[in-house]
């Protein structure tokens, strides 16, 4: 009986030590999915700009209404937004959850470049696939 209690105690301690790592991995996976959604939004802004002869979309709803993105296909657990600064025109798309914010900023006319990625948890960066 004593050996069983010791084994259960060791298993409980092990699970307590492993649990934070598992939670962090789940959060990082969700953030990576959110980055994929941000790339989709950024590409949709580029397509919108091309199809509208250089006019940038005023907001995310305009992209959805025009059929460039679908909000039901976004990675879950994040709130998405984007902002366009005028000089130089830069698209900044953000995904925010209760614990972190992931941002993708890029110049919409520079083709083939992913842009600058920032993550408040310092897991994702511009080299993240």
C-alpha cells in the first residue's frame, strides 16, 4: 500500500510539473494559427487594393463583405483587427486574446515579403512559418 501511495505521489508531482509546458504549447499553437489568419487578412488587403485600383479597404468588415475573407474561418480564441497607416501605407493586422497579442505589419505594395511579426509572448517572430 505504501508503494502505491508513493507511485501516485510521484505521478501527481510529475503531472503538476508538465502541465504548464503543455498549456504553453497549446497557447503557442493557437498563436501560430492566428498568425496564419493575419497573413490571410494581409493578403486579402493586397488583393482588395489591386482589384480596387489602389484603394485600401476601410476596415475588416469591408474585406468580409467583398468576399476576400470569411470570419468563420479565422483561428479561434482571438479578436482580429487591422489598421492602415497612410505614410508610408502599412497594413498592421492584430490578433488579441486574453493573454497575448500577435501583430503582422507590412507594406501592402511590397510583394513576397511577410513583414514584421511581434508577439507579446515572444514565441512568434518574422521567421515563423
